[in-house]
């Protein structure tokens, strides 16, 4: 039997129980330290020494395992920081026990398991947030705010036509026996890491992809799959391409996200985005609106729960009459856009990456707490987690079969029509 759980502690705060006391679990507890309305009450790990060390650092109790942790009436929120294969079972158990859940990505290693979590979350009194930190990144949040009006944006940017992400990541700490390389534990690169960017594309494009093509390359021919590429087709002719390579030294890591809006382009650097340059072509009214953005930078970069450090900068330069006033045409759209805009969104550069990363985790927790107390749906909810896993699973299938594969989201209804399938 699970202990009866009051809505909050006696002091009105929510008690946090952590499952998984490795490096990321410790990182999460540091990131949320001092968050109003939350206090660490218990930790659990298969390694009792590791659990005791982290518990002592945060003044919490040590539990023998997840079941023991869920017996505690002072645990209202469960944070899951275990390898991916355990996420679904642990999330379902916590939700059934009436707890709120913060789940490290991916939500599960298969779409079927992720759907099981989604279904439980929709039945449960608990709130579930997936650690899709890009959803809580101030830079990407600002780009969403500048986006199409029909999606709640300000209309300075047209609907996104193409999302391209290149990730040259490090394998320096991923030895041959690391669980990362074992699909039974991680789900593979598309699932373990790609879900961040499948979800980011979904958020920025405002749609779920319908089909995926992909390929995977093995190291030395028969080693682990360490380079993967996927191209996802979104409704309306939009395309998202994702490349992940776990082959570099730490100091040689590099990431670039290119966002093509037709009459504008954004180039975003870092897998935790901290800097972006934008080039746009616009008319007189648009130029005035672009020039007003720096004065609104705090508003545009605001993410509840994400502390800004004060060094963020939005700069805009408008080059008037840089082109002809005659109509310019692209993909069937005709517009007079004589003025070129050069804009920069800077969160402080690479030096501020740790601050932005920790702040995004903190913001995700703040979102969970807000929904737990006041109701509502979190930004990175179970449906978002399921959709990202479903795209990752389709990419994994496509890499194995060499065919275009549909994105199959359990419970969504009929599968998308495949190219060439007729009418």
C-alpha cells in the first residue's frame, strides 16, 4: 500500500523525491535548490553510498528504492533521473501513487511505453513534465513569440519552412560499456538524445511530423551507431533535418540550428542555445517593429521560473532600402521587402551556458509546480514526450529499413498517408 499523500507539506511546500543519484540527479537537485514551494525530502539509488552522499548534501532522507520512496507521505513530486529504459515504469508507478512527476527525457524508449505514461498522466491527479529543456530556453521562447500570429506569435516571422540541426557531440565520457550505446537501455541516439530536437522542431513549427527518412552509421563498420541523420516531413511542406554525431572531444563539440522562415533566417548556436543571429527582409511597418524589440528584450526572453542574469542582449540594425521595393517572390509568396534587418539575441555567450541550462531545468520544475497548485497543462507534458519518442522511433525504423516510415502516435487516430500511396 502507498502512503496517503497530503496535497502539500505542513508548511505549504511540495516535497521532492529523487530516483537516480548519479551526475544528472545531483545536477537537478542543484538546479532547483531554493525554488519557492519545493524542498528535497528523499532520494533513492541502487548505490547506497551514492544516495547517502547526495542526501547529506541536501539534508534529505535515504530510501532503499523507488517503492520505499513512494511510501513516504512527504514526497509529493518524484524526479526520475535513471537511464531511459526505466522511465516508463517509474513514471506510471509514481502517477498511480498520486505523485507529480518530473521525468528526464526520453519519456520512454518506445512509443507504446510512452503512450502508457501519457494515458496514466491523463487519468492521474498528478502533473507530469518531461525534461525537454529547449521548451524552456529563453532564446527559443523569443523566436516562438516572434512567430506566426495564427500560432499566438507577433507575426514578425512567417511559418517555419525548414528546421535543420547539426550536433557534433562528445563521446569522450562514453566508454564502450556505457549504457548509452545499448539500445535496450537508451533506445539509441534518436531516442536518447534526438527527442530534444524532434520536440523543439515540433514546438517551433507548430505541427507534428508525418513521415521520416533516416540513416545510421556504425563506427569502424561494426561498432556502435554513432552518427545518425533523420529528415522529417511536417504538414504543409515544411521539413526538419536532424544530424547527431557522438564522435568528438569535449573541446571540439559544436552545434548549429538553422531556421528558415522564407523572408527571414535564424542561426542558433549551442545545443543549449545561448546566441542567435537573424537576417530578415521587411517593409516599413516591419522595420519599425523590429527596431522596437531591444526595448522589450526582458519581456520577450521571459520564461517563468528562469532567472535572467541581466547580461542578456537583443540588438537590431535595420538597413533601409538595402534592396528594391519591387515585389520579391518565394514559394508563391509575393511581398515588398526593401529593408534588411540584422538582429542578434545573446544570452551571454558560451560562458552563460551552465546558467541557461540550469535555469531551463528550474523553469521546467516551476511549470510543474504551477500546474500542480493552480491547474493547467505544462509546456512539456506527456503528450509532447510521447510525440518526440514516436518521431524518434520512426527515425530508428527508417534507418533500419531504408524506407520512408510513418510517425505512429498511439491514440492519434489513423496513420498519416505515405507518399505515393494514392488518394
